[in-house]
C-alpha cells in the first residue's frame, strides 16, 4: 500500500480504464505512477517515456513469478495537473 505524509494534497483523477488495465512485463508504460502486482501486492514505480519505458518482471527475490501490474496511483510527471490528458 502506498503511504503519504499527512496533509499531502491529491487530485481526483478519472483516467478511463487507466486503473483497471492489467500490464504484463514488457508492455509499454502508458501512465506514470505507482503500480501494484495483482497477484502478490508488491509495488513499483514506472514512468511513461516515449522511447524506452516498459514494465519489468519481478526481481529474483520475489517468489511471485507472474507479475501483472495494475495502476494504483497516477503521477503528474508533466507537472500540468493532467491538463495534457483531459
């Protein structure tokens, strides 16, 4: 579970199917944010990048061998309060 500092401001975001789409390792990252594996609960951060950002497999220390990433928290990496996607 992602943690936040008390008093942190968040903005509600309706990203269509952004929060329900499941991503496998090797898929291109479509939203920057915190992703959680739907099978084991481990979290990662991944950033959307036009050239090279793809979802990773689990590292060798994780017993879950079936990483399936689901967006948990979207991040505003463009710094425009999501104006570029609305």
